[in-house]
C-alpha cells in the first residue's frame, strides 16, 4: 500500500475525493489530527463520513 497526503482545504480534498470516486479508484479519507478551525474540522469529519460509505 502507498499513501498520498493532500495538504489543502476541505473543499479541495472533497474535489479530489469526488474525482477518485468517479474514476473507481479505491481510497480512504482519514483524520489527520491537525490543528484546524472548528469549521474545517467539521467539514473534514463530513468528508470522512461521506466517503467511508463509498469505500465500503
């Protein structure tokens, strides 16, 4: 297994996740335990929840 780390906003991460999903590329969005604003932390949590369903 290999990993790619995306360091950007939740919106950019969401855009990349949609691209991967649309192209049937297996991936997993994981919590990075970074120091994010409350708003960004909620957005990341929503992305994780949304794409966990896709990965299963």
